[in-house]
C-alpha cells in the first residue's frame, strides 16, 4: 500500500458511522489500515458495520452514542482510549435535520436541535479529542459539512446555516491547533444517495432537477465521499488544514452544457 494513504496504527472515531457516508468512511479507513470506532445511536447497526469490516480483515469496534448528549460523547472517547490508547483521526459525520420548510416558520426547538447537534456536538468532540492529538504530536479532524453551507435554500435554510458553521469551525480550529500539528478540514458533499437525504432523491421532480443541473448528470454515492476522508486522514494531506473539499458532481461550478454545440 502506498505510504501516502497508509493508516496502519491509527485509531479513528467516526460518528454517524452505521450507514450512508459514515459507513463508507468507516469501511475505507479500515481498508487502509486504521482501527475504526463505529458510532451511531443504534448499537446493533454499528455492530453490523463492525462485522462487515472484520469480514474483510479490518479492525473495528462499535460504541453507541447520541451526539446531542455530552456525557455519551465523553464515554465514546473514553472507551476508545481505554481500548486502543489514542485517537488519531476524528470524523464528525453525524447530523440531524428535523425540519423541512422555510426559515420563517422553523420552531425554536427544531432550530436548537439542528444547531446543537450539527455544530455544538462537533465542538464538544473536538474539545475532548484534539488536546490528546496535540500531546502525541498531531492528528486529523474531518467535519462532514454540505454544499448547503454555500447555497441558500427555501426548505433547508437553517440546516445550511449549521453546515456553514461547521466549515467555519474547521477554519477556526485549524488556526488554533495548527502549531501543534493537528489538522482540521471539512468535506462538503452535494446530494448523495443516503437514507438521510432520501426525501430529496426519492422526489422525482427534485431528482430530475438536480441531475439536470449537475455537470456529471447524476447524484453521488456514499463511497465517492469516503475517498476524501481517507485522503484527509492520511499523510497525503499533511500540508492541508482549514479547508473544505466540495464533492458535488460540479453543482457549485454551474449547470452543464447539454444538447448544445
């Protein structure tokens, strides 16, 4: 295996790791040699991913955790360190979106849940993990954001606010911890075929519009995001911090030239 992408001896925590983008990231990190902690709210779903990783010769363990509960995040970190002694890679992937509609009408409870789960929980985890990374000489934090953090939306506005905040969190932490060799970056996917985004890609009209407006003329697959996480976790990205990698099939670049000479 090329050393640029070798994660042997590294320990990675992945939140929201039982399905979709999170599961793909868990599987690919393990494939490149990392010991992976698969975390989500449901223990049985995490165990399923662990079994799949182990069947391919990888190493993983499951730790159930609700990211909105600080004590459960603390337990996630403590169990990882108790088992494997360290955390070298943190992937903050778990997120929520309990509201689909105009920002004018969002209930306070939904706003608080979005911002607390999608931003504050990531900060909590970083506060728990990054100091230990710095003491050991470095590490990598990867925050899974969204192109919603770059674009306005009439139905996902506050979710987009939270994802813009995640990218700014990566920039802020990158400047704070760069001198200690801890790198913090974000990934901003476009529409990907996951359960989380099902309401978007199962809507035929929305899917037609999105594929029409995407230069690659399709939506993404979870594994197409996982490669960027491997890159950001590995030595290959050693001089990269405070950045957001957009993986959206070209949506932010503009609509495709189709049917014209």
